C-alpha cells in the first residue's frame, strides 16, 4: 500500500455520505449539494496564492511567454477545457494558453491507464512543446502526486519556466517543487476517491480565476465585457453587436455597420465609435497601448 496516497484527504472516506446507497434519489442529490457547497470556502482560503499565480502569469504573458496546463485524467481534461475557451472568449492565439493531458488527446475521451505514472512522459512533453524560460507551467493533480505532472514541472523549472501547482491536498509533492502551490482542500469525496467531484469542481474554479484574471490584466476586457471575443458564429456576432451598443450607446444598425468596417473586431469597432477614428488609425492607437481599450481612448484625450 502507498502510505502517501493513503494519507491524502482526497482518498479518505466521507463519514457524511456513508449511507448514500440507502438514500432516496432526492436524499442523494441533497447530500451531493451539501458537499458541493463546501467548495467555495476552500477556494477562498487560497485567494492569496491564486493572486500570486495570476501576477506571475500576467508578467510572463506580457513579456512574450505562454501558459501551459499539464494534468492527467480529470485534471488534464479541465486544463484542456479552460485553455480551449481562451481563443473564442479573449481573442487569444491558440498557442498562448495550451492544455496538455497525460496520454495525449485520446485521453480526453478514453481513460489511458498508467499514463499519469509516467514521469519520463511528462519530461518528454515539456521538451516536445518547447517550453522556455519565458513561459509558465500550471500542473494540475488532485493528489498533487501524479508522476507525469511532477516530471513536467521539474523539467519546466530546469528550463527557467515559472511553475504553479493546483491540487487538493496540503503537504503534497507539488509544494517543494513549484513557485506557487494552490491547494483548496475540499475534504473527502461523496464517493471516496472520486476526485472528478468536489476536487474537480475546485480545480475548475481555480482555472477560471487564473485565465480570466490574467486576461483582464492583459486588457482583454472593457469593464466586464469580452471585447476581444472572436465573432466566429451567429451568436458571437450578435453578442459583439450588443457589446458595442452597450459601451457606445449607438443603435444596432450602427454597431453592425462599424463591426463590418472593423473586420468583425469588436474592440476595434468600439475604439472607432468612441474616438471617431477610421479603422487603421484606431488599430494603430490600440496597438500602441498594448490593446488596452480604456488606455487607448484616454491617450487621445
């Protein structure tokens, strides 16, 4: 028996759900809901560490770096999910925030047994994706002990990358090897050891914070609006028009017309309306201000 794993909170038996198999359907759901309600409080305790991680990410990404999520199983899938949402939400290049899972893309749909124990595989992944001293690696593992992720973190640190760990146990194997360790302890799972439940929920909330707050600091929003979204389908074109209307007060027809002139770039359309500049000049001013819309508008005052 592995003494380290046996001592983990995420592997413990939950005394509050021992009789779940004797519950009615509604009682089972109430039990799960009660357990899920514990997650936000666990996240709140980690806010200082999350803030440190966001500041590291902002600094690195502002200076040409990239963000890599590395995980196994549920943790890996959550990283890939969060990374894949950044281009449509924030208009980022797909290479800026990347998600990688032990076992490769097939592991997104099918369990690949043993891959999380492959330390050499984690090292090889870091070498293959070209991590440098400009980048940030975020390792995710409920136990904080997945060898694949640890191998990746250690190798990335050797290369000079900043390292962040996200896990659900204190005193994990992540703590001595990362620059910042975020470890919301949510307690034993409803079904013991099923870390796709509370642990996975906590991880998703942390990843939401890491990318969202970093992107806000990078100027990817105007107020709380996703002005850098890619208007790549009917829903997102409609959202872009509503954002333009909301921020400038123009009618829908003007918003749509300006969006077309701005090559479907929502932020650029707002800049054009707010300043009266044509697309080229508006884009140049935005670029000169690092894409920060409020700053670009203020620079012309």
